[in-house]
C-alpha cells in the first residue's frame, strides 16, 4: 500500500482503514472499550495500548528519508521558478531583492491580495501603504523597482504549543515589529489552494504572500537609501511568520506524483529550503498529551466533555493502529489528515517531523523550545530566541513590558469549564507517546523532552 493516497482513491482507503481497525480492535481485550461509567479514575495502561506502544517502538528505527533533487521539487512547485537562485541584497539582514515593475502601476497594487480579503487589520494596513506606494519605489536605469522580501525566520510548529504567544511577543522588538501577519499557511497549503483539504480558494499567488512582508520591505528601503552605518536600524529589520502547521503539514503529500511507500517524498521543508537555503526555523513542543487536549478544546465543534475526549482518543488510536498494520510509522504520521473526524494525535509525534527537517538543515538553523520552559522562564527563553535570530538586546524597561504582556490563546477558561482530562485518558496517551518522546530526547540529547 502506498502511503499518500490520491483523492479518487481516498474514500476507498478510509473505508478499508475503518474495516481493518474495527477488526483488530474487537479482537483485543475489553480494556480499551469505551468507558461509559466510573471508575475513570482508576488510571492504568490497558493491555491494548501496551501492544500498540510496542508496535510503535518496533517501527521507530528506520533509514533517513531520501532528500529529493532540486529538479524534483521545482517540478512539483512552479512557484519556485522565480525564487530559485534569487540573489538577495547584501548588507541587510532579511532576504530581500528588487523586483522590476515592468508595466504602469495600477491604481492599487494590493487590490488582488488574498490575505487582505480575509483579514481586516491587514487590509487596513495595505490601504494605508497603497496611499504612498510610489514614494517607496526604487529607480535605476530608467526602470522602477519595488523591494520584495521573504521571511528571515519561520516559526514552524507546533499548534497549541505557544506559537501565537511567542510571535506576538517578538513583535514588541523594534527589529521584528514590521511583521503584519502571523499565519498565512502559504508554503504548506495555500499555494496549492485552500486550507486543510478545502480547495475553494484557488491557488494563492506568491505575490499575495510577498505582500505580507511589504511593511517591513518599505522600512528596509528607507534604510537602504540612508546607506550602511552602525546606527542604521532599518537594515537590521527581521522578517518572519508563524504558520504553526509548517513542520508537519504538506499538501504535496496529496499529489500522486509525490507518493512513496514510506510517506511523502517532497515536503514543505524541501520547498522552503530550495528557495531559502539559509532560512532559520523555530519549533515549540510541549507535552504531547497536554497538546492534544488543548487542540481538542480549541478546534473541535462538538459539545466538549472529558468523556467525549476519551472516546475520541480511543477512536483515533484505532485508526492509527490500523494504519500501522499495513504501513510504516512515518507514513502513518503524515497520513493523519485523511481522518478528519479523529483527534490530531499525529501532531504530537514531533520526532518524526524533526528528523525529516534535519535531513536538510544544519542544527544551527533550527531552534527547538519547550513550552514548559517558555512558561516557567519567559525572559530567559526570549533571550534564546533573540540570540538565535541575531537581534539587538533590549532595554530593561521594554523587556519587562514584553514579559508582562497578557498570554495569547490561553486555554485556561476552557479547561476550567470542561475540567482536566480523565486519569485513564492521560495514562493511555502517556503510554502512546512515550516511544516518540524517548526518541526525541535521544535526538536532542535532552531528557526534558521525555516529559513526566
């Protein structure tokens, strides 16, 4: 069985998975059956989960993926043709270049910007910038150019691990404040149209994506006109975005030409790397058990109860075990999007995705954080991020203001209203994720990633 299933075969694949996992699960003991009555509090690891954990452990060691050739990546993604071997301007921090405006400017160059149509704040910003757009053009040899920029850094994951809070705290830094849009999901989804399987938006142009960084670009342009100097802060402006699904999600996995037995051949990581070999990446992980519960509280539309979460955990593990019965661990991690009614248990398999990224990145290009450390010592963690990005230190007063900022996307109220997950659910998930955590701690040489 191939891992990545074309759309026409997806229904058959899902029906097959349902049949397989139903047969397998019903053949186990009753310890994993839905618990409709107490005692939920009797926390223990059911026999079935121990078997699944052992199956995962048996498949955890596998050869590194084969990195695709540049020609293969470009064939899958035509957007890259104008970015490959792009010569970025020297003496500035962000990856920027001058793009010639060949024809006469239209009245509003941002009129077709996709992201402005879906975000009022960003639309208002582009409206303001359009008013004096020509003022920031560059003229050379009788031609006119606009400065275009890509992100210097990407916060690539994971969802419900503090990416939103980190991004908005970073915007308080003077060199980072010109990043106007947090989560475009362009590299992993919207360049192919739609988001998470919804294809009703059409392919979103690279121009729309680059518009996100025009606020930074025009401020960098001002710095270029002033010329290089130690006091020219505009040349130190850092562009970035925080699409939290970038690490694990890749719409290319839905293309038949990208099908492989062990999972998708070409990943979002490959596409960004071809365009920007020197880009920097930040990923935040948290205890995957807590991440999954937060994900459930935030995204699922059902009436939320701890019993409903428990049921969904059991159902999701059934689907995953069925996949493992016929496919590799890596394949099943990337196939998670094929079961939309299940919980996103695959996102917490951090090490599967990290190992793929490390096949193309130097270790100094990626910073891995833990949400637990971020929450316990925010100032110290922010210093790690600042050092990683190479931005200037901040005055003490500004540092204190950033640390005291209210948390973004906190789930405390939802957890308070629904309650903590059941002890039995927690023990099942801890057992399930333990092989992934052990491997992650080994790769990062840090026992903190074992999580208690």
